[in-house]
């Protein structure tokens, strides 16, 4: 059902119907009410593509994600979507499908330039060709998660996050702290893993603590990876008194590995993570929590404002805070 059908029923011209549907001041209120009532009765759905021809805008924001099945990405995406819906914008999702996906489809075939007004990238670092392609569009762009060279980002300060974790464990008397991090399984989120590891190493060294290389483990930012890394750690001698994981998903895997190894938490070993995953609350995991939903909302707000003509703004780090639960405790006597 289109504008012509509404014009036929109301006896108005197509141009008047079009202006009435947009609520333009040049059309009488009674005419606007009549047109909208008929449009509702006929089941008319406005075309965003047609609106784009008139306004130069698509009223849509593209969101590019490495994969769609990871906790942080899903939560951030929910925040972006909620804010876009509130503002009357559509969300166009571009899933890169992991390291074996088709990045060319998203970045090198002009799809993004023609269908959206702005871009939100989730924890992505672009190569020079991808960056050049996107810059041709002149769209506002922002990254959620770790920083990408030359682009603004909405996210926590990951170095500070690791410092908060080490502060907590050190305050409990822990001097032997292992770290489980590594690159994520998909190999697409580069900045966050390195920043959290660097923050941990800096915080440990600043306190004069010993950090053997064998206590820096790769957990692939996944539950299974955390469990595998911790199993190898617990199978050796000279165990640490605490394990800090760069994500809650890995920390949950460490808790499983500790149980299998016959270790009590936090009696034999304290365990903590980062993110604020809801499963962590269920099992009493101590964490440094962030709010990816709020980060998604903030990124969408900034993009909508800039689509409407606001000047680009620099963004301070998003808040992160320590949440102390039952998986961390003082070092047991004799350790």
C-alpha cells in the first residue's frame, strides 16, 4: 500500500499526502489527521528509502560486529538498538562472521556508504584499506570497546581495570598472582586483550611482585579457554594464590578447573574476572564490572547527535567498578 492509494481514498494529491505524512507545517492539521487515519486503515508503512531521497538520510545506523554470539557484543548491541529505536532509527547489522568471514562484503563493496547515516564498530581494528573505504563515506564513526587508531571509542580504561583487580588482590595479601588472558578466539579484538595484560603487568611490577612467565596464560577469552589454561596451571607445582582473568567468561572456566583439581575457592586460590557477566553474579564471582548496554546507548546517542549536525565530541572512559563476591579472600596461612 502506497501514497497513491491514500491519495485516491482521500481525494488529495500525492504531494499533499506526502507532506501530510511527514507532518509538514504547510499542511493543515485536519488534513494531516485525515491522511494519517486513512494510512492506518490501509496499513501503509512509510519507506525509509523514499524518505532518504527527500532528506538525504536513511534514518539508519550500521553496526559492525566481529561475531554475534559473544556476551559483550550482544549486550552492547542491545544498548545501541534500544537507543536507536527510541530515536526512530533503524539498526543495520553487519556480522563479519569471525576471522573466516567476508570482511570484503562489509568494507569494500560500498554497502555501508549507501544504506546508513553513521557507523558503530564493536571492538574492531581496521586495516588501512578498510579505513580508507569507510572514510570515503564521510559518515560519523565510533568504536565500542578497545580503542582503534584514529577513531573515537566508548569503553572503559582497560589498563585501569587491571589495576583495580591487582589492588584488590594485593590488599588481601596476595603476592603470587597468575594472569589468564590472551587473544580472543576469533583473533579480531586486538586492543582490549593487550591493554588488560599490560595493565596487569604494570600493576604487578609497580608493587615489586614476582611474575614468572608460566603465570601469563592464554585463555582465548572464552569459558573453554579459561578452563584449559587453568587446568594446565593447576597441574604444575608452585601454584599462585590468586588468578586474575581478563574476562568473566574465562574466570568461570577457571572455577570449573579448580573444582576438578580439588582446589577450594577462595581457600586454596582466589579467582576474579572482568566485565560483570550475569553468570558471574550467580556463582559469586568477584569482578571489575562494566556496563556494555550503557556503552551501546552512549555510542548511539553520539552518532544520532552528529547525524543531526552536532560537532564531534571526545569521550572520557566509561565507569568500571570493583564488585567483591565470594571467589576472592585473604591468603590462607602458610601460603
